[in-house]
C-alpha cells in the first residue's frame, strides 16, 4: 500500500517537473530564438545596406533562417544524448532548437517583403527591437534573471552584429 504524499513531496515533485520542462523544452527554444534573432542579423542587414533592394535582403534572410535552423537543430541534437545531462531526447531538443532558430531569424526577415526600401528597413529595425525586448522578458520571467541585465546582454549582442553588418553593407555598396 502506498502512503499519501505530503505537501512537501508534491511541491518537490512539481519543482522537479518544472525544472525538467525548463531544461528540456524552454532552454532549447530560447537558445534557438536568441541564436536566430542574433545570427541572422548580419547577412540580412549587410545585403539590405549593400543593395538597397528589400527583395535581396528577404532572400538572404530566408536562406539564413533556414540554414541556421537546420544547423542549430543538428548541433543541439548531436551535442549530447541527454542520458548523462538529463537534457532529454536529443531529436526533440534539436527540433525545438531548430524551429526556435528559424523563427528568430524569419521574424525580422519578413519586413523585407515590403518593396519600399526605407519602410522595410524601419519595420525590420522595430521588429528586431521587439524581438530583443521579448527575449529579455522571457529570460526575466522564466529564468529569474534581472530584466535590465537580460535586455542589456541581448541588446549588446544585437547592437554589435547590427553595427558590423551595416558597416559591411555600406562598404560594399
């Protein structure tokens, strides 16, 4: 006969489940979203500033988002089996990371479907700012990091990449 669980045991089990969910689902998704949001900035904005053609920036962004998503899916899925680390099924983890990476990259690519160069650029910059703000909010809410610290670290990475890509694009034009 099983003994009833105490409230302490149930709370401990709930914390363990929550921790497992964060480790096996949320963390891979965040890794993908952050990577997709940051790593795809350079080619998109470099092409946009070099060509002044939103269509070319869109194609570069789409290709980069797809390539980065596939790359991150394989990287995460092959990084460990999950047996020793408790990080869960590598195929599921890789899929979550890959989809997150694609989403992070495609969101600021979509504004380049707007045919007017300046409008597309402004909408893309606003989209990037909203992405970075959202990522900081998620980190603050789910990972108990300070909001300002989260935003500053994510925005710093985005700013460095944006400046470098704009400079490369301007130099190439």
